[in-house]
């Protein structure tokens, strides 16, 4: 049914993935300034894919097995994005200003 609580969660995921990364910067580089999701094409595609998969999962409310599979794919794509951001943050150039 479309009034299940997971539908609300999927709507929130779709809105956050489709809108926020393009208005808030992902990281800031000193030479180029802030980097948004639309500056990195693969990251932009991944965010749009998360939003599209969430919308597809909402529309699959009659077939819960397919909805479950689409939500699993969406979780894997989110893990890919998380892994990319962890990799990117661990490979930042420059030294930290923390005293020892």
C-alpha cells in the first residue's frame, strides 16, 4: 500500500538525493573552491540513480518482492557513494593543523 511508512522514507530519500547534493558543496578544494555534485559527472549520475531507484520503489508498492530488490540495489548504490566519499576524504592532500 502506498500509505506505508516506508513510502514516506523513500520520498525523503528521493528528495534528498535529487536536490541537496546540487545545492550544498560536497567538499572544498583550495584551488578550485567548492565542489558540487554537478561538477563530478559520475557522482551526479549516482545521486540521480539513487533518486530514480527510490521513485521506482515507491511505484512498486503492489509487488513487495520487486520493491525489496530495488531497495537493495539502492542501498548498494548508497554504499558506493559512501565508499567514494570516505576514499576521497582519506586521500586529501595537505597536512593537518593539529598539534601533537
